[in-house]
C-alpha cells in the first residue's frame, strides 16, 4: 500500500461538479484562506471508505500522501493516520503524534484540522501533564497550526478539563481571522455543555473583548435569558 495507489483510487471518483462546489466552499480564490488548494470533488464518506483500504500504509507513504496537491488525498492520509493512532501501542502513538506535529504543512484547511487534531494530538494529551505543544502551536503564527491547538482541546473538554481551551481562547481574543473566532467559540460552547458555570465565568470576564462571532458561538446553547444578558454587556 502506498500513496500513489491511494491517489489513483481517489482519482477514479473525481466529480467535476462537486469539484467546483468544493473550491467555492473551501475559499480557494486568490487571497482567501484556501488559496490554491485543488479538489477532486469527492464526498467525505467516500474518501473515508477508500482510506479504510489503506490503513496498513506506513508513515513514509502517509507523508507522501500529505504532500499531495489534492485535498482529498491529504484527507484520506489523515483518516489513515487517525486509524493507526487508535489501534497503536503507546510507543506507536507517540511516534504518530510526533509525525503529526512535524507534518502540519499538509493539514492546511479547517476540515483537515477538525477531522484529525483532537483524535490524535488531543487524545494523546488528555492524560499528560505537559501540554506545552499546544502553546507552541498557538504561538506559531500559522492559522492551521493555531487551529490544531484549539481543536485538540476537544478531547480534553470531553474529560471535563477546560484549562487549555480557556487559556487559548483568551490568547486568541485579538486574533484577526474569523476562522479562529469560530473555532474558539465552538470549543467554548462544548465546554459550556459540560460546565455552564465555568463557561459563564470565562465569558463574563472577557465578553466585552471577545469578537462577536466567538461570543455568539460560545453562548449558542445557553438559556435564552442568559444569552440576551451576555449580548447586552
């Protein structure tokens, strides 16, 4: 199993109509966040099906797939990597985490981050005391590495551990990109589902400085009266 075979199988499913739709949806025009990305036009469930056939692919081939110009090939590579992580030993998982962090160049759109970050890096960190890697990624100045840091906290949030998402959300209050406002708001909302009081405490401390998009995402699941109060601050 190798990257070339994976790409060949995916190319068989190329769909020109979906290809055009994907380029619009993922903002691939000049100056947009996905500028220059290329799509085959394959639905995610089909990409996932193909990826399952390549779960035995070694890391060296996954790296080649992550360097593909085709978005769906990179997505398939990440589906394979997630599967290998979930089935791996502790040593294998550590190797995959290191590989993931060192190969973020190919993880260059929000969907690629979201399908992999919390399932690999987040899962690895949930029982670790040292989580400095999240802050290193957050300080990188690269939009996708910053998003990886935030999305990775989802695995921690599921374990009622909110320290990192609160720290990172505070860090990104002044971020210029709407995608970061949305993802921080999304993770804050997930924290609020677990502990409404903790979320309210964070919001009341930062509401006047929070980008409106982040705030609206964060309070989406709160009772109406609380949302009205917060939006009026």
